[in-house]
């Protein structure tokens, strides 16, 4: 489980963490990523869910296209996508 793994890191350190997570996943490991950074989610995830007000919405396909990104925003605000 990685919660906001690159928050507060410089560019090089963030790239190293992303590389480690991708390498782990490519080797067959499972990563549960918790992040509000949609770019990070789009780069590191195969699918995405939004948890809001005790409910899960999704899955959303990754990478996000414009309609999906809009639906993710609605779900993040507590609405139903």
C-alpha cells in the first residue's frame, strides 16, 4: 500500500519511487495506491476507484479520457458518476 508516495518529493526522488512501484507491479506484485494526484494515478494504475463518504465508485478506466476525468471529479465531490 502506498499513500501519496511522491508527495513532497523532488522530481528525481518522485521518479525513483514511481519506477520502484511500476517495477514491483511488473514483477507480479499488487500495489494499492491512495492518492489525490490524478496524474500519478493515471501513470501508475490499471484501474481506479473513488472512495467518498464511505462509498466506492468505479472502476474508472485508466488512462483517463476527458469524460472519465469529469466522472472522477463528480465522484470525488461526492456525487454519483
